[in-house]
C-alpha cells in the first residue's frame, strides 16, 4: 500500500503544478510513474492470481459436489431397493391380476349367456322329451286299444263265421 500511496502523492503534486520543468524532476517523475505503473501491474497480477486460485477452488468444489451428487443418487437407489425389494414384483403381479380380471369379465358374461342358452336348450329338450313320452304312452294305449279292438273284431268275425256255418249247415 505504501508504494501506491506515494505514487498517488506524486500524481497529485504533478496535477497541482508544484513540479518544475527541471530535467531531474522529469526523470524523477518518470521513475515515480514507472514505479506506480509497476505497482499497479503487480497488484493486478496478484488480483488475477488470487482470482485464478478462487476459480480453481470453486471448480474443485463443483467437482466434489458432482461426485457427491452421484454417490447420493446411487445410495438412494440402493435404499429404494432395500426398502421394499418385492415392491416391483408385487406391482407387476397386481398389474397382471388387473389384466386377467379385465379378460375374465367378458368371459364370465359369455359363460353366463351360454349357461342361459344351455338351460333354455335343456328345458326345450326336456319339454320335447316329455311330449315324446306322452305320445309314446298314448301310442301304447292306442296299440292296446287297437289290439283289444282287433281281438273283439276277431271274436265277432269268428262268431259271425260260426253263425254263417250254422246257417249253412242248417
């Protein structure tokens, strides 16, 4: 700071007009000017040097922060895996169950419709079978009646035949 203050003093005296036009003074002024300039350049270099040091420290910190961020992300993934290792599998199975349920619904409806159709067809079959049994029973009754009727007719015919025979013989 001392060099800077003296350079400023020289500059002030220069501006106030206290300097002479003497050659020695001009040389002294030039030396002071050079000294002030060198001091200024030295300060600028020091500032640049410190600026670079701070920049390097910041870059180093940023590098460490990025590395720590990666490590934390890895640790978080590991914690998630440890917290519930079956969570992913359970979620997958639940999704599959939902898919199967969606597939079952229309199949259940189809099954109910087919059961209804089957019941209707079975009822119709049983009704027709009952009708068939009734018709067969009626046929058997008719066959029985025809058989009795034929038996009676045969008796009548025999009786008539005998009557005719008796009439011929008489």
